[in-house]
């Protein structure tokens, strides 16, 4: 059956909303473009989780060697949007990835997704906001917490990893 171009256009526009929504909550690099929704899963995939949520596994990203996989349980807003998006995506595409191109419905490449984000923010906000700036803004928003944690590390003379160890032990052990 031939895919109607207006169906693909609707899917693409909803996908744009989904991408912006995703990056408003999770400041990944361009890894969203590499997420699979069908087996074989590969290193980065999206699966339905418990109670209507979705789980995202990003096993291959810029710092995965040093920091391991990123595991996200996507919040209710994004999960709700995915419930609308996924059935249409499965109906209209066969490539097995989360994101598709407008004209052909092929897999959307990373550089094209990054351009889509910049163009969408330019159109809607009049400002060219890309993933790098989104990541900076996310860290800036958490600056007070980060400064507090760094000050505590300095005061106690140990690393963040050691702080986590203390926390997981539930305090001091005698």
C-alpha cells in the first residue's frame, strides 16, 4: 500500500513537536536520531516500559566508554506524545528508527535532526537554538546545585563518586 504524502507530512510535523518536547526535558547530544524502535535493537533503543511509560537506552554515545549507558524512563508528557506517535510511525515507515524524513519517510540522520532543531527554534522563537546550547542551558539551570555539590566535595575532600558511596550506605558505618 502506498503511503499518502499528507500522512508523512503529519507524522513529520508531530515528530518535530516530539523532538522539541524531548530536548526540553532531556539534554542528550544528537543521540535521539540513532534510537531504534524495532529489533534488532542495536545500542540505542526505545521500548514501552511499565504503566504506559517508555524506556530509552542509549548505549552508544560520546562518553559511553567512560560513563556507560544512559537509561531514561521518559516522563508522562513524552510518553503520552509517543503513544500518539508510535502507531503512526509503525504504520508509515519500515526503517525501524524513531525519526523519519519528511519527503521519503526514510530514517532521519543525526545531522538532519540537529538542523531540524535549529530551524524549528529559529522559526518559532526567532533564535537559532541547537543541542549544544540546550545542554549549556540545562547545566546553567542546575548551576546552584552543581556549585553546592562541588563545595561539599571540597569541604569533605573527596569526589562525587565517594559522596554517592556515603549516600548509598545510608551514612557512616562503624
